[in-house]
C-alpha cells in the first residue's frame, strides 16, 4: 500500500512539473510558423487539445491513487 502511494505521488509530481514544458511545446508548434504548412484545421485543433488531455491524464492518476487508497482501507 505504501509503495502504491509513493509511486502515485511520484507520477503526479513529475507530471505536474512537466505540464508547463508540454504546454510550451504545443504552443510553439501551434503558432503561425511554416512548420505547420501541411496541417489541416482539424489537426491544429487536436494539437491544441494535447495540453488538456495531458492535464486530464495527470488528474485521473490522482483520482486512481485516491480510489486505490480508499479501497485498500476498506472504505470503498
């Protein structure tokens, strides 16, 4: 149980610290540069949602950590 909590907190800590880097990389690619000359508007929209999906993944890891802890404690 302690190993699961420690591993979960490490995943959340690393994920939260990498969030600005991911957001900056997405912003650099979705700018008006010539590197996106062959990207359609749908592709640009999906590229803009990468940061949101990354943040949702980190939040779901936190929720899974809480549910696992409650399940091991017998509350859930």
